[in-house]
């Protein structure tokens, strides 16, 4: 269970408590103490005590008289009375043998007056200002006092704390090979200096989220056995102007003191975005100051000392050109999504600490997860282990892994979802329509699983297809067959029920995206041939696109996309109409089982 931390209370809360305590003490405690120590009496009582010889000491002040009476137990008691116009008081006190003095008000010296009037308030004001400055510094990411205002928040790891090497990184063989040279230089710089070679000052790790960029940087430090500075780009930029540049200076100063070492800046696009050059209104001045300081520091330090800068980003297209030129980030290391072999290796790395059944086949799981990152695969292993514990088992079985793949793709099963028989039958025909169109085409991936159990992602059912091997390229025929498979669900509804539902909304969206990509980016349209009509933005973060054509051409593109979708839709309807009996038979079987495998599907189809 995650520990919940109490939120910090505002400063005014503590000040209010302090003021309340002082007021309570002043109102009740201090008066009671003073009342117990000094008793107030009238002037006649004072004279009576003097005549009785009980008064030992008297102090005559300007408006009052304080005197001491010794009681029978020998304990002194202080009394207070008002001063009267009594000329005989001195004689009476002298006759009674009382020690008495008169308090004469003294004028403060000019020096004391100056200290009390000017210096003391300034000291109090400075102390209060220092207190508030330290509070602000702590709140906005600094140390405990104003002298640490420009300190960087870099986390420093040493070899014993990281404990990560290249053995812990799987599926990124090319990236590890590119970074191995940096490790070798930190171990044996002499052989590079003898030939006159210089190690790259910086290496930029580029790739989608979850592919292991930060893990690779830590592995380089673990292999090199040198200190590892880790800081996020967002930690440089603060609300105070000049803070980012000061932190960059401090980071490189620390790195030079601990050289050889590795400095890793995660999400460098936060401070390294391209400068617009449109004046102070169009850019962030503080961010640009931080970037300028980073560029200066990278130019200023000597790479022979062994300070290597690693940075990671998933938005390389936004980085400033000055940051990417040779002499700064000399080397660009792609950390792409793993292929089939890489996914299997990653699954083995994460499964080594999990108790697995001897029949578990990780190759099958790797085949079922094309496009998954290392973080996704780690999550799949963990979800499988959690499912095994929920079911009371002490080992993870193949069924746990397969279910965890579906959880990551489509969410958990909605076991309590209640569907009407009419909707359930429509969903079953819809999913069998997808599978049947896929099975009757030569360029479609084999069907792996069909289910009509609703999922938490919103899917009421789905058909899973798994390629036999790793697909790097997609032909025009494969693209058209894929669109036809997406149209198969809607086509089955039209043929069997002569109506359409909203269940094909996701299929329509995917089919439209693929058809548009065929026309605008893949050059698979006879009308536009190999003309580029669209560019991809943020290829590692969703791959948003933008048209680079006129409005007239855009309307022609829409016509081409519509023609592709219509032709694939008609193809799917033709396949299902020709295999209508099998469509009924397979749907009946799916309604009974709710979930069937690809083998069961083919057995009924070919039986």
C-alpha cells in the first residue's frame, strides 16, 4: 500500500498558533506569576508594617513604593503600594532601621538610544526576512538557506547504488553497441589519446517512451564504474529568473570535481527546445537563458577529463539545432521499440525473478505483442504474476501471461456486464465477420483468439490476430486486406440483420487512418503516385500528421480515401455472403463458448 504523506500546512497556520500561545500566556500565566510574587496593599498597611519593624528593605520609586517584609518563617515577601506626599517617611524609615533607596530615572546614552531605535529593529527585520527566504527556497526546490539558491537537484549515484549493467538491458543491442565505446573510453582513455581520437562530448538517446533510455544511461554508468549524475530537464526551470542557468553551472561544476563521471539529463526537450528568434514576447526568456548556459558549459569543459553528457528525449524534432551540432551532442543513439527477438529477450529478463511454470512459452507472448515497449512487457509479466496470486497459485502459467496481454491491450474483463441476447448475438456475428474475412484472405495475419466478453476499455468483444513472424514492411495488398478485415464486422451486421450499429466505430477509425496513410504517406495511390502529401509530427508520441497540400488537393485525397474504404467494404461483404453458412455455424459456436482460440476457429471453419 502506498504511504500517504500529510500535506504541508501554510506558514500562516504556524504563525497563528504562535501568536495564540503568546496571547494565552500573557493573559493568564504571566499575571498569575507576578500576582503570586508581589502583593499590592494600601499605604496605611505599609506604615503599620514599618512601625512593627517587619520591613527590611524599601525602594521609593516615582509613583509607587516597593518594600520587603520578612515573615515568621524567615521568608521575604514583596509588597507594592502607592506613593503619598509624606515628608516624614524618610525619618520614620531611618528610625525603624530600614534599608531604603530612591530610584532616580536615568536618561539613556545616545549610543544606547541609537542601538535600541535603529539597530535592533533592523536585526529583527533581517531575521524575519531570512526566515521567509529560507521557506520560499525550500518550497521552490532549493536548499535550506539563500546561499544554496543556485544548487542543482541532481541525484548522484555511485556504482554500489545503481547496480545496473548492460546485462539488465535487453532488446537494444544496437544502442548498447553504440554506448560501449563510451564505456571503453572511461576505462582506457590512453589508447584513444595515443591515436588522437576524442570521445564524443555527449550522446542523445532518442526513442518512444518506455523503451529503456534512462535504464541504458544507468547501465553505462554501472559498466564504467563512475559516478552518475541524474537530473530531469524540468528541474532546471524555476519561477525565478536566472535559477536555471545557475543550476546548470553548479551541475557542471560538480561533474568536473568528480570526473570521470556521467551526467544524464532526462527529458532534455524541456530546456532544449528550438529558439524562435521572434523577440522576447514569442519565447520563454528564462528557458532560453538555461539553454544558452547549457551550450556554453558543453563548449567549456574538456572531454579528456572523462565527463560524458547523456540526454534522453522522445521529441528530437523540437530540439535546438545548436544543441545537436558536432562538439556538443555528437552521437545520436536510437532506442526504438524492440523487434520479436528483442521482445522475447526483454520478457526473459523480467521473468527471471518470477516463478514460472515449466510449460511457459515466452516466444508466443512476444509474437502476440508487436509494438510493445520494454515497459509494456514488464507490465505484462507483473500482471501475470498478480493474476496467479489472485487465483491462489504459486507459479505463473501460460494462461496468466495470455490474459495479461489482453489486459494491457483491452483492459480487464467486465464479468458483471449484462448484455441482452440481441446485443450479444450482434457482437458475435460482428467478431466472426472480422475473423472470417481474415481467414479467407491470403495477406491477413492468422486469427489467434475471438471473444465476446466485454472489457473495461469499452470493447464489447474483439478478434486478436498474431503474425507468424516480424513484419517490418507492409505491402499494398496487405494494407487493403487489413482494411477489409476491419470492415468485416460491419459487413456481417448488414448481411445478417440488414441493419448497422455503433459497434464498428473503432474499426471505422482505424480503417480511415490506414487508407489515408496509403494515399498521403505510403504512395499507394495511382492518382498521386509517389507524391508526399502529409508529414508526421512527434513520431514517438502518437505520430500526429499534418497535410502539406492545398485545400483543392485535400478534397481529392478525401475522395481517394473514400474509394479505398468502399472497395474494401464491398470485398468484405462478398466474402461473407459467399460463406454465409460458416458465418452462422461459427457464430453459434462462439455464442456457446464466449471465447475461442484460433485453432478452434479453424477446426470449425474447415470441419
